[in-house]
C-alpha cells in the first residue's frame, strides 16, 4: 500500500506500534484520518498517550490544548496476546456472516485465495474462553472490533516491532493477513497491510539484498554484471553471528553504523563473544558503547554522516534511501564535514574492496568511490524495480508491490490463508511476561534524555512498569528498587538496580526500556523461521 491509501481508509488498525515514540511523523496522517471520521483502533499492551490523542505542534489551536482524539477504540491486549485477539475477531466475523451475510468477501476469496476452509475449521476449534484468557480482552470488546471491521469498506492494518519481535512473530503477521484477506482488504484503494518499518538504511539494505540468504536471482544478476561467482552458501543472521563469535569461529567483525552491543540481546554473552574475535572494526559517525568492547585488536573508522557534504572528483555525491512506504528518494548532505579527512561509507567499502582485490574492468572500485551514479547504474542492472534509477531519483519513486497488484505468482498463484495454533506459555503464578519499549527521547540505542514525559517516567530509565494490581500483589511501592530475573529453558539472567513505576498495563505483564533490559533477553530465544 501507499501513504495516499490513508486518505481513503475508513478503518485503521494500529497493532503493536506506538507512533508517538517511534514514528512521530505518522501521527499527522492518523490525525487527518481521525478528523474525517476514520475509525482508528489501537491494540497495544501499554495505554500510550499518543495512541489516544495528538496535539500537532505546528497547529496553533493544538498549542492551546485542542488535541485530536486519535483512537476511537483501544484494546489493551496482553503481551503476546495478538494471535488470540485476531482469532477472536475472525471467529466473530464468521458468526456475523452466518447471522446476516455480507461480511466475508466470498467473491475475493474464491478469485484470489486458497485455504479459507482450513482457517475456518481452526477458528471453530478455538473456544471463546481461551481467546479471552490468552488475549486479556473481554469477549464484548473483541466482538465490537469485529463489528467495526465488518462495517468498514476499506481497512489498513499497521504494525511494527510489537508484533514481529516474538518467538511467534511470523504467526502474528499471518493472522493479520488472514484478517485482511477475509474482507478483501488487499490490493485495493484505502486498504492493505502496512508494516511500519524502521530506518531507511535497514529497508534499503534488504532491498539491495544485504541479507544472510540473498535470493538466487540476485546472485545470478551479480555474477552476470560483475564477472565473479558469489558464494552459494548462506551466511549468518545477527544472532547466528553472535553464536559463531562465541564459539571462536569469527576472525574479523566489521560493523557499519549502529551500536551492535547495545542493540542485540543477551548483553553479557554478546560482549564475551565480541572479545573472542581477532579484530573488531566499526565504521561510525559517533562513539558508542560497542567501541569499548573489542576483539584482540580494534579499529574505529570515523565516517561522514548523511547530513555532511560528500564532494568527489565527479562532484557532490548523493545517496538513495527508502522510506516506510517503499518510496526511494535522494539524500544529499548540506553541512560542512566535521573533518576534511573523513570518508563516506561508500569510500570506506570501495577502499577495502580495492585493497583486497584491486580494480578490474567489471568491478572498478576506484570509479565507484568517486561517482555514486555508477553504483546506481549497476543496481539498475541487478535489482528489479530500479529501471531508470538515476532519472527517477530526484522526484522519488515507489518500488513494485505485488500484493498491491494482486499478483500472487510468487506464492503459487493465490494468496494463502494460514492456520496457526493458539500460543500457550505456562507461567508460574509469581512470573511476569516482560516487553521492552523505547522512550520518546530515544533513537535506536541513542538516548537523548532520562525523562519519558509521555509515560510520566522521570529521572532514569532503569525502571520496570507494572500494573497497580501486580504491585499490590507483590507488596511493591512506586519507586522501590528491585532486581529483575529472567528464566529461559533453565537459564537465569539477572539485572540489578531497577525501580518500580506504576503504569497502565495488563496484569501479568511488565515493560522495561531497551537497551537497559537487553541483558535479560537470551540470544537463544529467536523468532521461529518462516515455513
């Protein structure tokens, strides 16, 4: 889907996402939708202030206290209760269909999908009491959401890492897709799936194939364009790389940007793994904690930031970035570099390539280093959707989206309904389920202040947010210092010096900040692979 679809939607589901903290630019889009009567349904364990109302900082009336109510409905789901909630909504939809008809889009389903009967059989096998217990939402709330969805002509479902960063993250997204397919809310104006993704560098990297399992078609295109045979064996993802370093199988670790140690799970284990490397090298715009935890040898290579001018022999350089709506556009630095000796990330990579393999007719590292247009020409030859790359870059262009075109060839010719089990996690009465969040004054692992005014948390970030009921059950008072202990498959991890903060969160669930609580998250606990 595209950003313009929000202007046509009459229902928007915001699931596992807090735009006020993580995607503030999205709030103006949601505000406009709410003002014209769009039903905005927020589904989240924490009752975030920006999910309820929004005062636009550039609106004079907002400065006088006239905030726009964003969400018309709010469902405070338990941590990892999303599959249960979505099953309940779909179960209610089939009941509405049986009662009055016209709810399920059978025409779309027959023409474009497969597997709906298996989905229905799975929903019939789920009991309402299990849905309520697992989701933490009342049956009446879930049925009301089903009514809202059934009445909407065009619905967008948005989500972020609150859905994906689970063991069953794939199942979470599959249930969202099931819900959209039931009413044909894929591939038509004002409707669709909207994964509100992170940073332009992350999105662009994946589009360019910077993944541990690059598609075979891309490898063939690279081989044809650059006259070399790419490795056929799969590489390692982040967690796999941490384990490989921990086993002493990695000689050199190179990071471009980011704060690897703080961004990854199992902080102490990851730190020990990094120290087993022969060399750790960081290409960075600023210092961070990862630079202090090194292999036997270490390098820090300062580089230009994206806001700084990069002037080469061919002239000023610009790079391309990809936003959350799959729009590719140009980015060109305008500030003077902090030092005349700084190189761009492109120059660092090209210099490394030239030092290792030298220039060749097919792969001229020196030419790429001084003229990014040549890199874009190579991308155009290798990556679908980048035709006339340089020509279209100035105004920006949208990458192809096969789901928007209802082109199902990549999945066997039809969109597939899928059937997931209801997640069940047995917790002892004294146990709590923890989620991690970011504050409004934070960008990734970069923290700009100790206060989180949106949540009323001041004076520090080593806090554990709890419901008043859970605090009372445990005899805890606001501000009391506690030790957090996590348990996973018999392994215990401890984090000291956290204080209790009262927050609106379901019983049995707590929230802590990222990255302070990363030490409690085991590296062995990963998202189940797609399949």
